[in-house]
C-alpha cells in the first residue's frame, strides 16, 4: 500500500510537530524539516514533511471512526513583486562589484606582484573567490613553474595543486559499526544544526540507531534546540556536564550505532583545551572541527590556529551559501591538514549537507 506523505507548516517546530501527530498519528516518520521564508511581510515558518504507512484493518473488524484531518495550512502566496525586484537589484550590484574587484586584483597582481598576464588573471580569480592572498600567490607561482605562461594551463595546474590540499573523506553518516562523532568550533558556526543534518541522513539512508549527547550547558537554549531535533526525529538526547555524566550517558547509549556529541563554542585557549580533554575521554571518538565559510579567509585561518592543538580528525565547512568568497576554506584546510568530511549550504534538515568529492571541493574554491 502507498504511504501517505504530507507537508505541514507552522510558526514553530512544536506547532508543526503537533500538526503532524494530529494528522498522521504517533507512527508518522519525519522525512525533512526546514525553515521557509515567509516573504517580505510574513514571518518565516517551519515546514515538516512526514509520511505514514497505511494499516489495513483486519477482516471482520468494524472500521474505526476516522478523525478528520486538520485543514492544510494555507499555500504560500507568490513573492511580492517589490521583493523580487529588490533581490534582482542586489544580485546585479553584487555582480558589478565582483567584476570591478576582479579588474583591480588583476591589475595589482601584474604591477605589485610582478606576475605575468596569465598568472595575474588566475591570481585575480582566486582572490575574488576569497582565497587568502598569500595562498593565492603561492599557488599561482607554483603553477607557472609547472605550466608556463598559458592562462588555461596555469588554471589547470592550480586546480591540481588545490586537489592535493583539499582532501575529501567518507560521509560521517555512512560509517559501519558503532561510531561516535564530537563537533567543536566557535559559537555560531552551526554545530548543532550540522549534527541534526548528520542524524537525519543516517536515519533516512542507513536506518542507523542515532543518539545525541550535548555538553553545551553554557548557551541559553542550546539544550532545548537539540532536544527539539531529537523529538522530531524520535531519537534520545542526553545532557552531560562533566566526565562522570558523559561516561554515564555513553553507557546508556551503548546500543546506538551513531552517537553525535555537541559542544559549546569556546574562545579562550584554556576553555578550548579543557573541552577537548573532556571529549577525548570518549573511546574512539572522531573529532570534527566545524568552521563557517561565511567568516572569510582571515577568520578561518584564526579558527584553524586556535583549534589545531586539539588535533581534530576531520574538518566540516558550514554556511557556504552565506559566503561571498567560499575559497577562504582553503585557509583552514591547509592549516588543519585533515580531510573535509562534509559541507553545509543552508538551514534545511537534512537536504543542505553534502559529502563533496575532491573535484567538487576544488570547484568550491576555484570556481567552474
């Protein structure tokens, strides 16, 4: 029998989840959840898509009374014409700004860096994508030695060099056996949302038994945010404040295939080291450093330097959709020197998380 699939919208997650349960019952499976822009004059809404398998009634049993489903939420009206016009205007201004910046960068590269025209063109391309100037210059000079003065060959050589520095790995939600992942990184980079995306992908693609543990008892509302994700996905969420509680939580979750550990964003070296020491008490834990592409190359380099002493096993790049120059991720990658496990580019759970291939990572930095 064909499952029933429906989409619900509400002002917040709790209301949307209540609508799902009222319409489809407690056995409904959450397929996706995302925040939907309400347009110029409406607040954003939470949209949940859920499904339920129909159950055929046993023979000779009278059919139970069916509760009428609540009316579907009103369809989202088309974007206001003024909103569309403003969006097009912003895009046009941004494209003009980038074109002017590229010309300026290419002129500077030829005059100040004394690069030949082919090298200056590729340098301007990389810098315009947000690559740190020193890294862009180093790549171009190495490529010129390998490829000569032809711009096409220089760009191809740069892409090969980037491929050596941007190494992908297996998606974190696809590992076999029991797997424990802990995320660390500054406040606001999207650690909690990234864990929710990993969990949803594991539930949908591999049917793993997933659980959350949060060590983030510093931020107001942090535990509640993860608890909402856990409720929507029907997975346990445990809170640990110290080493003893963390060990107890892991013992209670011994039957989980994938345990995802959230941490607070800390800034001082002492707090970062203390948090790392706590996380490293977890047997065979895999530590993922989460960094936002939207912060730019200089900040990404600083994040990598602050967290390098933790010896992270993987790098996660978030908020690519908000980055003016996504090439800045190279600054973190070359300093951490660890594989990039996944990339996120939006707030939708689980759609906006991807395990990029090597060529896709190169394109993210250097463009098409």
